C-alpha cells in the first residue's frame, strides 16, 4: 500500500505529531486485543474482571487474569510499529505518544514522551494505604497483601475509575495543540480516552487512522489507512526519509 500523498504532505510541514495508540499496535507483538475476533474479552467477561467490585469479590480470579497477561507481556517485544514511532521521534522535533495500553512496549521500544492513560501492568499498589509495589509479587500464600493488611492490586484503570489526572491533562493539551493526530490500533470506544480524537479534530489537527478495520472514528478522520500498524507505520517513515534524502 502506498501512503496517500496528502498524508506525506501534511507530515512534511508538521511540527507537533501525536500518536494515540490502543491494543492493536501490540497485536503484532503477540499481545491479544480486547475486542474484535481475537479479543481476549471474547473468552473472559470484562465485567467480571476489570472493575473494582469484581476484584473485591474475587481477587484471586482477577489476579490470575493479570498474571496471565503479565506473562504474555514479559515475553513480548516491541514490534515494527512501536519502533517506527521511535523513528518519527528521530525525524520530527515534537512527537508525543498517548497510549491506552498497559504493556509498556512504547517505552521499551525507546519512545521518550509517553502518556499512559490506563496505567501500567508492571506496577501495583495497595488499595488501603496506596503504597506502591512495583517489583515481583509473591503469590505463594494467595493474593498478596500490603504490610497494612490491604489487598495489592494492579496499577491499571478499571471501568468506573478515574484516569490518572495529570496524564489525561497532558494528553488533552497535546491533542489540542498538535498538527497531526494518528490513531493507531484502537477501537476508540472507551471513554474518556476516545474523546481525545474529537478534541484533536475540533482543534484543527489532521486525523489519520491506522487500523485493520473500520472503527467508531473512521467517519470523522481525514484519512484511514487500513492494514497492520507494523507494516503501515514503517512505510510512512520510509517515504518521509526518502523525500528528505532527495531534497
Ligand atoms: C490493529 C491490529 C494491527 C488489531 N494493526 N490495528 C457509555 C458511554 C460512554 C462511556 C461510558 C458508558 N458507560 C460507561 C462508560 C464509561 C467507561 C466506558 O468508556 N465504557 C465504554 C466501553 C462504553 N469508561 C470508564 O469507566 C473509564 N472511566 C471513567 O469514565 O471515569 C469516570 C467515571 C468515574 C466514576 C463513575 C463513572 C465514570 C475508565 C475506562 C478504563 C478502561 N480500562 C481498560 C482496562 C485497562 C486495564 C487492563 O488492561 O486490564 O482499558 S478496558 C480496555 O479498553 C483497556 C483498553 O485500554 C481500552 C481500549 O481498548 P483498545 O485499546 O481500543 O483495544 P480494542 O481491543 O478495543 O481495539 C483494538 C483495535 O486494534 C481494533 O480496532 C482492531 O481492529 C485493531 N487492530 N490488530 C492495527 N495489527
Ligand atoms: Zn497498604
């Protein structure tokens, strides 16, 4: 697939570029998405797992799910999509990554400015005193407890919970002030994260979507690039580099 010329033209004059990523960008690293035909939540109900009441009711079950996902994340490596974003950072003066993912793969790829809207699966905290436990937890005697007696939970954002305020504030600021907003591998159905797409649009950004299928925001973006992000993003980088060489 050739990248449409208007995308390349916009990129050539862009000063500030924002990537808004979701589970699809990590799919080629072997991490299942939430929704769609291969989504993990086709097999496990989100209501049972990704909310605080479910955790209180059955912390063992919720921890089993997170430990299973942690093991996948630990084995996974950043893919060509994550790495292409790092290349963007080497070419353009200001690149920001806003991610809904908890897998840390953007940072592991080398991205410098990453805002995590839904937390990070590598971190944990006590539900009672909020103390952080970021190393490996011991599950030998069941679900781990804090020294204060409170349950330790993963530091991720569940349904009905607020997003980390500062990360969301910075993300809104980035969406308001960027020239190009690239929406990569997200179904854009989960709020308030998805509202950033509309924020970017109403502030005049050029919207480019990269996804294997149509999404909630396909009708409002300027360009939809259908295909795997691990193929499309490196192609954009390649074309930009080619133009710079020929200049
Ligand atoms: C590829 C690809 C490839 C595949 N290349 N593409 C009704 C209306 C509006 C809002 C609400 C509502 N009812 C409730 C709400 C609020 C709720 C919400 O949005 N619900 C909607 C589902 C309706 N939101 C919340 O509760 C949020 N908090 C909140 O609102 O606080 C205020 C409040 C406080 C108190 C009371 C009430 C409100 C919090 C949301 C937290 C979301 N958390 C999760 C879990 C995180 C932890 C964990 O990982 O376990 O975050 S849910 C899950 O969805 C996860 C993701 O970050 C998030 C988004 O999913 P994402 O990334 O888009 O993945 P998928 O699977 O959906 O899509 C993958 C895409 O990739 C697909 O499009 C594929 O095609 C594509 N793809 N391979 C490119 N190779
Ligand atoms: Zn505690």
